[in-house]
C-alpha cells in the first residue's frame, strides 16, 4: 500500500515538474529547449546506466553490448509506431489525443522491450557461461552484429537513418520510466534474488556450491537488463524522432560503462550519479569539442588508477543517511583472531 | 579457379596484416591477461609515423630501402609508445580487478584516437608511394607489388618473432611470465622489463602493419585502428588468445574469409563476418583453435 | 543403504592421475575422515563429489541416485554441502547475507515476487531470516551479523563457511580443512561443534583435515589417501598403527 501511495505521489510530482519545465503549466515558467533536451537525455542515460549496472555491477558480468539492446528497442518500437501507429491509436479513438499517444507509446515500448529482452535471452544463454573477458568480447560482438544488421535492413532506413516516428516521449515519460527502472532494480537487488546475483559476483563457484542456479540467475538478470535497455531505446527514438545506426556503436556501450564505473559499480545511486555527471560533462564541455574527449579519456584512465571503485563504490545514498543514526550504537566487540 | 586463387592471394595479403596486429594482442594477453583495446590505435599511430617519416624522404626516388627505413622508424616509434602506455597506464592497475583493466584500456584507446584527431586532423591523409610499383601475373593471378611486400615482410617478421620467442633468453622469459607471472618473478625474471619488451614487440609489429597498409591502401585516418584492430583481435581469439602461432593462423583465416565472403557473397556483411566467426568460436571452442582449455582451480 | 557411495572413481588431469580408482562408502550420520599427505587428492575428491569436476571414470551415488555429471548447484540441492580449503566467502556481503544466500537454495528465487513484494516473498524472507539468525547463534557469529564477511577474523570466517554450508540443510556436509590456521583451543571448540552438528542435525560429515588431533578425535572412520589411491580405511586406532600410513606420512622415518 505504501508503495502504491509513493508511486502515485511520484507521478504527480513528475507531472508538475514536467509542466513547469516545458512551460505548459505556467506560461512564464520554463527552461530553454536545449536544457530540456539535456535533461531528457540524462533521463534516458539513467535508465541505461541503472539497467547495465544490474548485470555488470551487481551480477559481476562484463557486458559491453548494451547499445545493441538499446538499438533493438529503438528500431522495433519505431517501426511499430510508424507502421501501426494509427491502427493502435484507433483502438481508443474515443479517448483524448493525449491518452491515445500515451497508449501508443506504452504499446510500442512494451514490444520493443520484449524484443530486446528476447535478444538478451538469445545472447545470454550461450554466452554467460564464458569467463569474464570472453563474455565482454562476445557481448561486444553481438552489439556490433545487431548494428550491422540494422544498417542492412531497408525497412528501417538502414544507413540513411529512420525518421517519421511521432514524438511520443517527453520529460514526464522519460523520468517516469527512469524512476521505474530505479525502483525495479532497487527491489531486485534488495531481494533474495538480488542476494543471489551479488553472491555470483563475489564468487560464482561458491554460489553454485551453495545451491544457486547461477546460469538461470545470470540469464534472468541479463534479460531484465536488456529489456530495460530496450525501453531506453524506445524512449530515445520517440524523443529525438530520428534514428541512425551510428548512435548504437560500441562507443555508446562504452559510454554507459563509463557512467556506471564513475558512479560506482554495484551502486544504483552511483549509476544515476554517473549518468547525470557524464551528460553534464559532455554537454557542458561541448564547446571544447575535441579537447573535451581527450581530457575525458585521460580523466577516465586516471580515475581507474586512483579510484577504481568510482565515487560511491558499493554504497548507496542511504548508507550516508543511515550512518548518522548508527553512530550512537556501540561497536561490535572485537574478537581475538 | 583463377578467381579462387586470386581471392586466396588477396585474403593472405589482408590476413597477414591482421596477423601482425593480432600478434600484439595475443602477446600482451599472454603475459598480462589484458585485452589491450588501445593496440589498434597503436597500429594507427604506426601508419601516421610512416606517413610523416616518408614525407621527410620526399624528393628522393621511391625505393625499397627508403620504404624499409620508414617502416623501421615507425616500428621504433611505436615500440616506445607501447612501453610508455604500459608504464603509465597499465602498470599502476596491473593488480586491479579485470574490469578496471578493461576500462583503463578503453580510456587509453579513446585518448589516443581523440588526441590523434586533434594533432593530425580528422581528415584522412594519403600515404605517398614508397616502393616502386609493379604488377605480376602468375598463373592467371594478379599480384601487386604491395601485396608481395605485405606478405614478404609479414613472413620475415613472424619468423624473426618466432626465433626470438623460442631461441632467446628473453623470449623464454616471456613464455615463463605468460604461464605464471608470480612464479616467474620468483625465478628472478624481471617481469616489469619482460612486460615492457612484450609491449614494445607487439607495438612494433602493429606499426609495421600500419606502414604496410599505408602502402597498400594509401588512405589513413585517426580512426582506422578501430576497424582493423577489432578484426585483428577477433583473429587473436580465433587462433587462441595468448597463443602466438594461433594469432597468425587466426589472422590469415579472418583475412581469407572476409575476402571470400565479399568476393562470393556480398560486401554488405563484410564487417559482420569477423564478429560472426568470433561468436561461433567463443560458443563452440572458447579457447580458440590452438588454445588450451583453462580450468579454474577450486 | 549407504548415503554416499563412490565406486572406482578416477580423476585425470591430462597425464596426471589425481584420484585413482577410489572406493568410498558413507553411512547416514557417519563421521568420516579423509586424510593423506599434501597432493594426495583429497580436495579433488571433494570437487568430484560436488560436481566441480566430472570424474574421468567411476560411479558416484548419493541416496541411491547417480550424481555424476550434475551441476554443483543441483548436487547441493540434493543435500551435499561443502566448505572450501581456501575460504570462499561472499566478501562484500554481510555475514547474515552470506548465510541467507545458502538458506534460500531450494526456493527458486522468483523475480516477479521480488519486484512486486508479494506476501509469498515476505513469508519466505521471514523464514530465511529466522533460519539464518539461528545458524549464526549456533556458530557464535551473531554479533557479526551486519559486518562484511571480508572483515571478519580468520577463525570466524571459517566458522561462517560452515554455517553457510549448513544453511542449505544438507544430509552430508563436506568440510575441507576446517581447522586450518586454528589454535588448539579453537580446534577443540571445532571438534565439539562438529560432533554437536552431527548429533543435532543427524547429518553425515566427511572431513578432510591435516590436524590429526581433530581427525582422530572426531572421526569414526578414517580413510587414508596417497597419490590419489586408498592405502587404508579403518577406525582411528587402526589407522594410527598402520605401517603403510606411517610410511606415507612420515616417509618411513
């Protein structure tokens, strides 16, 4: 019940904030379209980062093909909205346009996520039994193969790109899904299933020895993670209303990895932080263009040398909030080794 | 039949390039268990080094000696770059978690690519012709002088490398380090020095590949390392990452398959071939063709 | 009916024969010790039983079922649990969480119930929590409950490994050098603990140990390996006086 109340409150808050930012609520209150776009891209990045962290940070698997699943979500949802958009809208033709659009968005996102999740299953089942480095390579390869296939499918524009999707996504929807992603991943991680994933990360052989079906757990988290990336892709497509295969290269996958590493693998708060930081830095330093990337990559190397656990390491925000309360309790008695 | 032989020759030529680059990947993985993502970019730097060096030679006639000097110069330059990268980027994180190493390598790669775009300019440059050109017709198969050079130089370098690894003390030390770094250290081997030499060798070979490609396909650009680097990496994995003859085998196989597919099927899936092979290998025989299956000790 | 039965189990790694035609029979509730010089193949036997390695040849039957070729997770769920020679705890997780992971093993962790926090999820969590805390109490680890496993002192980590294995509710517990690194007092406490666990939970315990006091003091049957092959099986008294055993261990001195 508490969760339901919180969810409704969140939706209401988002609604208000979204209205304020876009100027649709109060005429004189709004932010520049550029700024709004940055915020929206940040929101999409949050979904990507948090979902990737589920498999990389919490389950400890090296996946660097996230962009591929994002691409699947983006292209599938776009194809659907372009081809069947009117028909889907027609189903609720009696409702106001906003509701029609919402339904369309949810429908295409759902199918996009399903396809991305299915791809995650197909990729995950054979690959997740490979050792760390090899899994990284395979996921990288799959990501590239998906991209090459998309380039060669004319029905989705191929190398020319794909346009014509309705602009169904906006600040409200993006951040609603971002909040949803954070909530779902937080729930997963805090559950017994989440404990299983972390155990796999810590020591897969020991986890297996303690009765965990490690393959099943890894595949499941991979599928969930991929499906979420698919949602991000769908939102991306219906926000920018133009897609090009070059948006989904392994560079994109690397960017998401950088986000979660900066924030701290194994920390959901960290992923959110990393996503926001990353887009802030790249946009904020955009004017410096080439220098920006040079400085950025150098900083990344330095970060790995100096503080590989990122900003938050394994900790979440609540650890900092909780620490103040726990300071009043006596420390556990020291036991001689 | 002649088409087949022609494709075969083309494939061997391309494959030799992949093999030279793949050797660097495989040797570094052998000693450090690190996938050196920046290796492809070192290959690119080799091509650029060759470019600038050959411009220095401008005015003199294109000659074999000149070409050789350019190549050697590029190799030395990249060897130093390789040592530099290892010393300042990889050594500090040598003992860290695998993912940290991976990210560091990605960072170095991005750094080199973007710095190159700044320094050299993002537009492609054209390699001047270094050696005298000639075409040979053998049994209906056309062999360009560039292809001949590529194959000849590659073979010579690989033979030299093999000799080095098998017959010299340093080579033996390299093999020891690749088996067990800590044990090698305990045996009195200066592992830092061996690792530096490994990087130097791998980078030098990549530089040679860069110059050879420059001679063959005169267009070079700061991002050329991505495509070739990735495919060479697939080649190394195909042959068995960490296995030196495997890298050569893998390179030739990838090069040949790529040319065959483009020649007989279509060119649209040219880039996907390498990845397709990669995935098949990793799913069916992850240790590669010549690699040994590694069991984790419990 | 034997609880665990190995017949002619051989484990080859390339040219090296780590375990050579091993025959071993374990009855329910029995305290069985496996000893032998270093490299005799004891841990390999554990690894073969628990499915980490597939035996090159031979049969392994647990509760009358063949378990050869099954994955370790499945074997654990059948009722065989183990500890590791080199402690393999989930370092970043708390002590309580380490045990909970194992306690949960037979419940297929349902993703849906995790996300939607169904009543079934809550009751399962409660059960796991109670069971885990109980185990921590038994093993004198309750004060560490919220501490990260990697921060524990060595002796406590060893106890945690056992507690964690116990959480899978096994019928057979494999302990790989549980007394390693313990002082005599701790070793004595361990012996009491092992006996108590066997009595209280009615489970068989297969023990690999170098600490002879512990082995001879706790085990009912002792099985001696050397170079992967059996050289003697018997009561502690018989083994201690067996000339072949003395020669293998002390080199005929």
